[in-house]
C-alpha cells in the first residue's frame, strides 16, 4: 500500500510508485476512510499509534541525514 500517511494527514503524498508488472489498484477516498474510522474507534487508535511511530522514525532518519550532510 502507499499514500497511507497522506490520507491520515490530509497532506500530499511523499512517494511515487512504479509497477514493474501488471497490477490492480484500489482507491480509498478520504471521506470513506474517515467514515470507517468513526465507526471503528479501536482501529482509529491503532492506526494513529502506527502513524505516530512512523512519523517519529521518519524524523529520526531526516535528522541523521542532516547530520551526515553537515559533517
């Protein structure tokens, strides 16, 4: 899957995806996703926990990259 952070934050997607073979894509609209989360608060909490962890890892990666560039 891809675009998951954008659907959570409402921001732009941060990655491009290229398929090397035939694939089937499915679209999940933000409004449908929000409706699903409203009906499933336990799932919403778990998704938010995972998203926060991923954002933290991304921030740590960015800081390490910035440090290595400045050295």
